[in-house]
């Protein structure tokens, strides 16, 4: 998608979001670093992602605390982890068809970047950050809560977030898909490595995940795969 196309797509996305974010901030939120690097080092969405992550966490934490007065700290933490996970954010992105609006470089475009859970999840956080800067905390929080409401309808999600690899293994067995296998690679310098995991059922790649450790990447991939397989049961 070109910059002009993104500008035309903006109003459609704001209609879906239900808020009118400043167009320049919204375009920045949709700009992946691959696009920025290919266009002379433009600004990209990672700073907004950093901000949105904090807004998301606070909004979900306060909501869970107020709406669940009889739930203890451990269970609240489990539910929060589920609702702010990369798999959950990618699901939100799917619900609003976010992939069509992304600004991606050629490489990411050719390798299916519009459907990559990690890119979609990061962009959701960037949009939340853009909403905060454009509209303030109250409206950004309202946006977060609107986006996560559909996720609250599946209580099994909370258990899967705490132990996604076991949850995936149990669900795969239930569906007759066999045992999950994980393939992990890493990138970056030794002091700041990123790990990338792919989970397979048989020879079929089901989902991917990233993290600062092999375990985190595998858990992210497992949760994404669990979310996708769960959707087939609906």
C-alpha cells in the first residue's frame, strides 16, 4: 500500500475504530519499520507501540480490578496476560481487518506481512498510542475496552494464556492433530537477541511468535496457534 492509499484508507479505519485519530499520527501508527527503511528512513511506529503497550496494560488492569472484586491477584494477572498477549492483539487486528491498512516494505509484503501476528499485534499497540496522543487518556482507554470486549466471551482464553504450550497440546490432541513441534531461530546481537518460533502440527505451520528468549517465543507461538485452533470450534 502506498502512502496515498494509506491516506484514503484512514477514514475507513477510523470508522471501524469509532474514534477520529489525527491522520498523521494514524499513518505513523500504520508504518512498519520495513516501509520506513525503504523510503529514506521515515519515522515508524515502534515509539507509538511502546506508548500504546503501557496504555493497554493500564486500561485492562483497571477494568479487570473494578469488574472482578472477588478475584484474587493471581487470577487477575492471568486474565490480564491473556488480554494483552500478542495472540489477543493479533485477534483484535483480525476483527477490524487491520492488515489491509499497513504500510509495509516490499520484503514484508512478499512474505505475508499483512497476516503476521507479531506485526499486527504491534500495530494495534501503536494505534492505541496514537489515540492517546491525539485524543487523550479517557478516549484511548475507551478504545482499548471496545477492542477487547469480543475477547472476553471466551473464558478458556485465560487458562491458555498461563500455560499456552500445554493448552495447545491438549487442544491439538482433542482435534486429532498430533503433538506440536517448535522451530526456533534468533536474530540480532548477543546482548539484544530476538527469538522467533514457529509451531507446526505435522508438517503444517500453524503460527509464529517472537520474544526475548526461546521460551517466550515458543509460548507466544503456542498461544497464537491455540487461538487459531479454538476459532475452528466455534
